[in-house]
C-alpha cells in the first residue's frame, strides 16, 4: 500500500545520461521537437518532486476509453494529475512543456507480467517466477521484485509505468500472491503488495492437480474450505495432518480470498472452464474473481459480463495452440468489450518478464481489426483503455493509476508519434510526476555499436 | 514447367556457386550410372501447381517493388500467374479485366519468412504433433524438415490472412548442431507437403550455435556440453563430410549416407547454410569454420548481436535474419537491441526480418516497423520501400528463390499483397493476397480464407481469425 513519495534517489543520477541523450536528439531534431526537448531538459535538470508541470498542445488521450483530444493540456502537481483535457488554464509560474501536437497518454499498465521477478528467464538464478516449495498460496512476490532489473528500465523507456506481476505455479494449483508495481527508477517499486491470489484451473491447473480438471476443481474447493476452517479457529487448524491439503501458512493466505478481501485471479482459457469458474461463487459467494486468459471468452461473453468479472486477455491470441484455445480469435477482445466485459490486455504465455512494451502492438492491432469484414476490433480509445485504466480497475486501483483523470498518479508519457504505431516511442516518461531516465542498457549498447569497428581504443572504453 | 524451372535453377546455382572442381562434372553426368553412393534426383518432388487466377490490375496504389523501388500512384498487372506489367499511372493494361482501385493503399510482393516452424511445430502444441527437433543426437544432418511438415497446421492460414506471407522456409529446430534439411513452401493450403513445396527451391541446412546444443546434450552427459565442444563436433563432422564429398565427386563406391549427402551438397554450394547463432563472437568462429572447410554461411538466424559485427558480416557476404525486438529470454539473447536491423542494414550487410514464431509470422511487417522506427530515432534514414527488402528480395535471395519471387518484376511469380494502408502501420492489414496470381485471401470475402482440416467443424471454424 506504500504509495511512494520519492525524491530522486542517488542512483537515478543516471538521469545525467538521459540528458546527454536528449541533447544529442535535440541537435538532430528540428522545429517544435527541439522546443519540446529543450523544455524537457529543463524539467529533467531540476527534478524536484513537488514541482508542478503542465504539458500543453498535446494530442491527449485520457485512457478511460474516450478518444484523443486535440490541443489538450495535462497538469500535474504534487505527483498527481490535477487537470487534463481541452481548454485547461495553466496556473502562472508552472513549468510548461509545449507538446507541439505530439501525443500524451497515461503511463501504460501491463495487465499481466512477471516484470521485476525475472532478469533472464532461462537463467534459473535470475528467475523468481515460481518455486518447487512446501508453500504455494502464501508466496508473496512483492519482496522479490527487483526495481533494478533491466527489463524494468527497458519497459519504462517504452512507456510502461505500472504492471501487474503474476507468480507462476510451482507446486499445486495456487501460485501465490501477485503485486502491482511501478517501473520507476528508484527502489520503491510496490504500488500494492498482495494485490491478488493466483490460481490455475484450466489445462495447467489440471496438470498441477495431478492430471485432471475434476481433480483441480476438487482441490480448489477443498483448499478454500480448509481456509474457512482456519479462519474459524486458527489455533486448532492442523495443517500437518495426513488429510490436510494446506499447511497453516497457505491456509491463512487463502482466508482473504474466501472472504473477498483479496481478488482471485484465475487462469482459464476455454469457454467450458470460464463457465465453471463463474459457478464457483455458488460455493464461495464472496469470491472476487478476475479471469486471466479467456481465449474463448467471446463464446460466453454475456455470462462474464453479467457476473461483472474483469478479464485480462492476451490480445493477439488467434491460434488453436492448445485444446483449450480451439476457438481463439483476434476478435475475442473486441467481442467481449462489445458484450460489456471489462477487458485488459497483458502478456500471456511468453516473455512476461521482458516484453511489456508489446502492449502498444496488442492495442494497435485491435484497432486494425475494424477494417476486416467479420472481425470485431476496438476504437482507438477503447484499445488504449485495455492497456491503461482497464487493468488498473481490474486490480481495484482505478482511482489511483491508469488514467489522466484528476487525482490519479502523475504517470504520463509524451510520445514522438501515435503510441500504438510500432514506429513510435516515448520522448519522456513521468511516474508519480517524477521525470524518468530515458536510457537503459539497450540504448547504451546501441550507442557503443553505432559504428561497429573499434576506434582509438577498444569498444570497452566507450561508455 | 516446374521441372524445367528446377533444372534452370540448379544450373544457375552451379554456375554461381564456388564449387570445387568435379562437383559440376558429377551433376552433369547421368545420375544413375554412378557408384553406390549415387542419389536419386529429387525423391520427394513438388506437386504444387498454381491455382487459377484471373487477369487482374491494381491502379492508384503506392507500390514497394521489394527491391527498394517505390512507385506512387502505380499500376500493376497480373496475368497467367505472373507479374506482366508494373509502372506509373500511364502503364497500359488491357480492357475487360478486373481492376482494383488502390487509392490510399499499398502493393508489395508477398512477405517471405525465412525462419518458420509451421507444420513441424504446429498448433495445437501437443507432444503428439511436436516434430521439429530430432533431439536424440547433436548431428542429425540426415533428417529433412519436410518429413515433419503437417499441412493442416492452422498457422499457415493465419500467416497468409494476417501477415501476407506467400513463401516460407520451414527449418528443423535448434537443439542440434546439424539440425537437418529445411524446405521452402508456397503458403498455399494442400493435402500434402509436396503440394506446398516451392518448385525448384534449393534446400537449406539448419545449423545451430551456442546454448541449445550444449544444453540439450550436456544435460544428457554427452558431447557437446560446451561451446568448444560445439565447434569440435562441427569440425569433426565437416572432415567426414569433405571425405564423403570427394569420393562422391570422384564416382567412388561408398554406402549412401543421408547426412553426408546433405553436407556434401553444402560443400558443393547446392544447399544453403542457415545458421542459428546469437553471439557476435560465435558468429566469427563459424565464419572461420566455413573458410576452414570450404563452405559459406548464407544467413545467420536470430543473430541478436549481428550489430556488433555488422562490418564482418558485410565483408563476408552473409545475411542476418533478425527479430524486431525480441531479447533477453536466454543468456545469449541478453544483448538484443531494437536497432539491430537498422545498424546491420546501415553497414551494408544483407538484412532480413524473420519470425521463428507462429504469432510473429502474422506481423512481420510490424516487426520491420519497429526496426524502422528505432533506426530513424538514431538518425538512420531508411525509406519505407527500402525497408521492405527485409521482407522480400533479401529473404528470397537467401533462400535461393529470388529469380522466381521476392519482388514485383515482370515475369516473376504474381505473389502480391494489397494492403489497406501503409504496411508499416499497426492499423494496416492485408486486403487481398495473391499467390501465383490466384486470389487466396480477401478481407472483404469471409469465404475466401483457409480453414484447415484441424479447425473444420470445431468451434470458431470459419471465424475471422
């Protein structure tokens, strides 16, 4: 719950590198771009957190599903959005950046990721996504999030400012408690620890439960009943008996799930499994369900909408890559949104720790579908919403992050073009109103090898 | 005609390849009269035939010709399966033919993916269909990827409809140092692999550097378990292959060996080497190994560090087949950067965008756009039409099919995509795709999209995928 209040930490002095990058870019740029960059340089060189900031003349997207506004203004003060829209007056004395028509969006939110838990997925020592451990539901990813992981900086540089971090199962169907993090260049990454519990109840869940879906469902229900037993009489709960499925620590961790105090993110893909998950409330009425995956969600979209269950989908999932995804289609997200489901997008299946920047590609492709007969896409504003306010709302954080509505965190991205185009990139990123460095390990490799051959000294001296 | 084209192509390859003396003589001699190492010519021949098309013209589109040329307000005319005319607005086209208005739209040659596992790692991804890696020995030059290709992989249709992919090379996986032969396909649904096989395309050999072979075999307690082990096994294998090739060329008796036949064909320049390799230092070792044994790498695939040795790659005439922005998933991919493609391109080396992925193949144009944008931001000005060479003539050359497809030149296969906007925009999709002049995808016609046997009768079949 620590909503941070940070000055720039000492290591963020890498900002100086960011400035030199800006200067370099500024020289190569022309006209309004130079004005923007020059103003940015000024802002970045005086990074007092309390300073107010205005970005004017922007093509402004709020992130709530509305379409972009021409000549929009966003005001940030004390780390929060204080105004955003057209015709906003800038208080005298406010530092102002003229966007010159460029795009401004809220910082993007990845609805499903493992960022900060993983540096190199295939290098086990750097991969904290799962464990073969005596514990499952009680596992809490928050203390393991590494704000200095390179994928955090790489994602931030691409305009991702917050992410839902999901553990993966190691022992049994429950993976543990995920978090919502910010991707700021500081040591305080946690927006909300223990934001949800994660469980597998599709093909993966069947495997984790020993080989079948009935076994997974029975395991799930039995474990939740054990958590209820724990809640009733913690002292007398014996997690060590032969019949107990949960040890005391895991039982205690599932108590807020049964009471609805903690959301339960359930990974299922098939229409059948989605319906089964929605019916779990017959036994456990307080469950606050979030469905992750839902490749076949479009087939049962009215039921999902009626249950008011948010969905976090992998948006471009269009292949029958497993038997639980036989009806996968790129129209899945569009059709669910049309049916009234609150849909977010995230990275499912691969690269969850690394490629959060694919969010804009997922969203852009939803817009492209509108021109294909028989397909269902999203409007531009709706598409942006799936990677900004929708995941924030799914996490119960819609009043704090994910849009440029008044009172939300000052997470803002200024882009050099339409953010959903693959040729575009951020010019500047703010998190909680704090300007962020715009370089990372990849930009340094780029600069070192801008010419491949050695100069007067080996490449190792170019830094 | 297919057979005739194949013969022409072989002749062209022989003429252009730096083959050792004897190789040409061997091939020119009547094949069946040689010693016991005599090979049947083309034992799994293509049965692909172009589907019927109608004479078609597109007017008013922006055309990227695939070789770096651009025509604004252009005209292209397709007939008898070929490109028959291409030019500016005054290009004459016959009356009474189908004419599409291309205003605001773009025409390109069909996308060519040089690195795909469709068919050998198909959807659904279940063990029973997983046929891409013969991971039982580090040297499996004897396997042919075409014998694993399942034509009912729904991924082929998605690549056509969403990606405008008209030709693709299916490679064995990268578990092994010598993974086996690749096959090039036309992206046309068929009952058999032979029905998709690109007529006259040369074979490729898949090789792999680095982590995969050493991990797969090291974990079994076998050689190779290190990078030096990788190289040692490679070199020992090439020594045997050269011996086999010399005997074969001399017409001497030896028992046929499928793996050695493939490697001997590499040494004679008839089979093209496609080498999975990530790190700059390892690519440099492989380049030297090629010189040691007298063969040439056609393309390094993945090559996330190609940008570090772009000069070396240029000087050795080796293409790099690259991703737009995939990085970091394993140690040897740690230094991947978004500027890899533009940096290699700027150095003057041949650059290709590839997928290695059933999802990525649906959006290779967007992968190219990522590279284009990253390059422009660092001051590398590459025109859109030049960037399209990464998806067209460059992969066609590296697959040995550039005389037939890969650009919109008169006489070439009418493998064409009409895009509903600039194909480097995320908001753009293929509107129509022709393969050999046959219209096989039309975004406005829900019936004109392939439904594989696997999907037929399943929920969602016939849905716009």
